[in-house]
C-alpha cells in the first residue's frame, strides 16, 4: 500500500541551506520510488484550528520505501542540512485504501 511523507516547514532560518536542500533532494527521493505530490501552494482551511505552515507531501510505493529513503545514507547528509536550515515536522502515513 502507498505511503506518504508529510512534512510541514514551520520556519526557515538558513535560506541558502534550504536552497541547497531543494536542489539536491528530488533525485534522492526518486531513487526510493518517491514522488512529490504537493509542495506548498494555496491552503484552504475547512475544519479545525490547526494550520500547516508550508506542507510538503511525498508519495512512496509503500512504507518500506519511505522508511528506507528517510534512513538511507544517501539522504542522511540532506536530512542534516534540512535540520540545520529549518524547523520542520514530519510524519509517515500509510494508505489503507
């Protein structure tokens, strides 16, 4: 079943670092079968009080691929760069249908 990496970029404190991250991350995601389905964009709240700041959604073939990407040596340096450059929240969601 498909899995989704859901990230919310709450704040960026190193624009250069995030620019380097964005330039390099897509091919690494693609090597693990992932593809970006949403990067920011207009948000229309319809229920509740919580609002993501800048949501990013990545689709993977399954949870194993998502976990393999996130824990991979190929992503480790980029993940560290993202952590140094921005405050984010991240979740994996496994589709059940």
